[in-house]
């Protein structure tokens, strides 16, 4: 595994003052041996990328929360991968469950977005995960497998450094109820095996990170599990202190 990745998905929250507080905290204390990713709303990307460059914190990067897979055109309100790269981003989140549930993104859309990200030199953070009903029905692996299926070609062509998979059980997002470290680990292992079906080298190199109610109090337990290579943090990334505490709660230098 390369360095762990701890990512902040601000969703439609946050402001430049939050970015400043997180970056200042990292510049003071460092993030240890961890890559840290800030994903603010589109309008803040260029300025946060500038702040990050200026801070010169090793392993700190900026990403968008979504992209449109078209290169350009009459798609009012949308933003392309090349535009995101031009704003100074290195990453982009694709397939977040909120995009799937609220904006109708399909598994095929997610695969197109991942390809578009790669085309612009961005690393895709590809999100998958089951709903509560799907978990209760014992369908977690089947659901994750079908979400990953259209990404077969994307994985086949990967060097493992141009994406991270994020396991985000929908029922754990914003609920305060994280998956247990053991349950998360089992799904992470499953995800890595499915990627390995297409590309064993990329599967062993790629990061599989966990998202869903990661907090300062439960991060260390999750990070202690082999195969949990970091976190995608929503609510707790909106308080600089909490996010910094998560960053420092595992993965010794
Ligand atoms: P919470 O950390 O608020 O549960 O959100 C997780 C998430 O959706 C990150 O993408």
C-alpha cells in the first residue's frame, strides 16, 4: 500500500476560513505519513489549491466532489475534468451515494466519470456502498459488485495510483453509526478482490478507504484494520479540530 489517504468531503458546506484552519493545523503539526485531501465546493477549489500550494505541506491536495464526463458543451451548471485540473485539483470524488440517490447517477455514469478524471490526470475517488435494506437482505457484496462492474475497463488500465476506492455504506453516512472495523474490513477485502479480477497489481497498490460517520472517537479503530487505507470524512471534516484529530489518530509516521 502507498500512503494512507484521509479525505474531507465538505459536501455543500464549509468556506475558506475552514480551509485555512485545516491547512494551518497541518502546517504546524504535519499530517504524519498520511496523504490529506480537501474536497470543498467547486467555487472554492482554485483558492484552496492556491492556499495548499503556498503551505507546502507534504501530501496535501485538493479535489472536487463531482465532475461532468463530457469534455465541454451545452451542459449548464456542469464542470469538466479538465476544468477541475485547471483549478489546481489532483483528485475528484465520483459516484458518491448522494449523487447516485439525489441526482440519479448510474453505475455507468460513474465509470464514465472515472475515465474522464483519468483523461485529465485526476485521481478518482470512486465511491460504492449498500443501503440499510440491502445490507439487511444480505446483498452487500452483490450491490458493491454491480457498482464496480462498469469500472472493469477503468481498473484494467490503472497503475493503482490513479484512483482510490471508497467504501461508504449508505446507512452509515451522516447517521452517527459507523460500520464496525471488522465489517468494513470484510467489504474492503471484497472490493480489492474485485479490482484484482481485472488488475492484480493495481489492486495491491490502490487505496481502499472507508467513509460513513468517521469521527475522532472511532477513526483509530478503523485505521488499525489491515486493508482500511484511510477515510472519506463528511461531517467531522467541517470542524478543523476534529478532522486534524482523525488525521493524527492512526498510521504512525
Ligand atoms: P459522514 O462522515 O458525515 O457520515 O459522511 C460521510 C461521507 O459521505 C463522505 O463522503
